């Protein structure tokens, strides 16, 4: 465990009050901003002035006051100098990689990542001359062997989607430094639980859509990094985020801001319930995978990296073996037991259930799914915190027994 408390970091972050003293920050929906003297505008375009250089705003595709408040809070949570909010998690990933890589460059990436990210790396970026080698990110020797003289990025999810492999972030950071590459970490599964920047990550990405927002009612993303990288992303002439324009709407930023203070409370409860459910499933012999269990192959690795007191995350999986069994289990959980909802995404207050190989990992070819260890019957469950915990444990236990996944079958 590392000596950092993201809950305390959020609490100590400079509070932003509304313009009339409101306890909530002001919502600035203006698309463009007035300059008081004509000579100021050229200085903004030249980078001489900006939000933190004289308090000058230009246009909300560049910087927006409300979105900037959220970015500052998220940077504090991730212990980075600065942050940039985007319209989605994929926008954050795409802009980051396009800023770090040019034609002819190379990325070494985990073979266990979100299907949309895999498609970006495997299908789209090669058309721009950017190659990717996918490896088992938990095997540092394989990562090292994949690096070549044009490698600019090591890319991983802190906890892999959906297999829940745990990346050795300090080890990957050492490799990245040795080869002069940037370590980019997607921390969507484990906000508050992990602080990748303290473990050596150069850039930390989140889909705000998931746990950070927590209500499944908006899309958003964030790039947490040093100030120089964020300003490179927002450079008026060359910045990938500025030129591609995937900005977060200030109304969405305001909503996330209002939910961010209770993110630590939510993550604790997600973790408490996931651990209790996973422990009971393991007791009855069900094929459950959860990194908080001592039986998980990377449990000790994760335990050495987490921030104490926030658990091991809210995601667990059950390997049903076949897609038919997975479908039966999901149907019972939703339609008979009312345990949760069959839906993609995660981090909602209700449990969300999906068969990853047929949904969020479907962009990955079946042979590559098999290679990365993704079973066709893997059911991913984002554990919510509604309902009584004992009741939820009983519901999932009955469902597992009904489809024959307990140790008695």
C-alpha cells in the first residue's frame, strides 16, 4: 500500500465557490469569452496568456471555467500537476496517443484492454502509421522484448478489462524510463483505489462515464498529466485535443463536480460488497475472479499498490465456460432475482452485468480473446450498492446454483 489518501487530497483542494458565493461552483455555458483589450487576443493565440496566465479565456473548445474546476479536482485526486477533461474516455485515450506518437512510431500495449481501445490500436492507428504490439502486460520480459527503437508508449489498464489482470505499474514505469517511452495507464476500474502517478505513470486516463460520475447519465473522460503535456494537447496550432475538439460539455462537468466529493464513499461500498459477494461465491465453489481474493494470482501485487481503506474495486467476473450458460446466468440475475441489469458499462449504483466476449470485447477477434485468456462464458459484474447486502448475496448464490456453477455440480 502507498501512503496517499485521495479522499484527503480532494478535501484539501482549493474550494471553488459560485460567483455570488454559492457553495456550488458556477456553471459557465458560454462558448466564447470577451477580452477587455484588443491586444490580449493575439497573446492568447500565442500562448502568452491563458486561464492560469492572467485568467484569460478564449473559447470553450480551448478552456472553459467550469470544466477547468473539474480538471483541477481530478488532478488533485490523481496527484498530477494538471488535467484535461474530454467528451468520453475514448476521446481521452485517442488524443493522448496521437499527441505522444507520430507516423512511424510504435506502442506496446496490454492484450487485456477494453474492446474500443483495442480496435483503436489494432485497426485505426495503423492507418495513421502507428503500430502496436500487444503483449501480456503482466510479463515484464515480454514487454521488454516487444520494445523497439520507435516505441513511444507503454499502454495498460491498471486492472484489465475484463480479465482483471493487475499490471505491475512500478515495473512498467522502470521499463518505460529505460526505453525513453511514456507509461500511459487507464485507471477507470480503480479510481481512488489506485493512484498510478505515484507508481510511475506519466499519463493517467479515466472514463468519467463510469465510477467517477457514478450515475450512468453522461459521457466524459479525463487526461491527468503534467502541465506541459496538457498544454501541448491544448496548443491552438498543434494540440490534438484542441484540433480534434472532443471537449466535455460544461453542464456535464458541473454534474460530475457535484458527485466527486462522495466518490471515496462510493468506492468503499463498491469494494465492500464486491469482496463479500466474491468471498461467498468462492466458498460455494463458483468460478469467481476478484483481485481482492487471496486466491487471485495478482492479489499481492494489487495489495502492494492500493491506497489503504478503499478496498479492491467493484468489478468481479464469473467464468461460466460457455456463452449459453453465461446467458442463462444473466437472465436469471436480471429477470428472476432482480440482482442487477444486463447492460454494458460499469460503476453504476445498481449492478450491471454483461458477457464481455459478446459485448465490450467483441471488437477483439475470437482467437485473440482466447490468447488473452478471455473465456466465451465470462460474465463481468459491476457490483452496485443498492439493496441489502445479505439479500444480494442470496440472490446471486441462488442464480449460480441454478445454472450449476457451484461446487456441487
